[in-house]
C-alpha cells in the first residue's frame, strides 16, 4: 500500500487512480468512527446524479452496520 500521500490536519489525499485509494481513505476515516457515530445517507435512487446516499446505505447495511 502506498502511504506517501500528504497527510495533515485537514485530512488525507489519495489519487482516484490508485488501486489502494479506498484502503487509504477507509483507514483514515476509521479513526473518527465509534459506537456513537451516526451515518446519514441522503439521496434518491430515482435520480442518477443523486443516488450515492442510497447506494452507500445499502452497502453499509449489507456489511452489517445496524440501522
């Protein structure tokens, strides 16, 4: 995994073309989650440009996150 992306007090960067980008971002975001974290997925599956919320919600549910 590549870890030479700049990390600072604002966040972390990963190029979209990097095959490890999801791992880099996931590990960074994981430090902010705990038992009291609430994830709100907003959007609609009726509009192509606004379907990310329902898609993420479905993926989280399938991964075992409770509703």
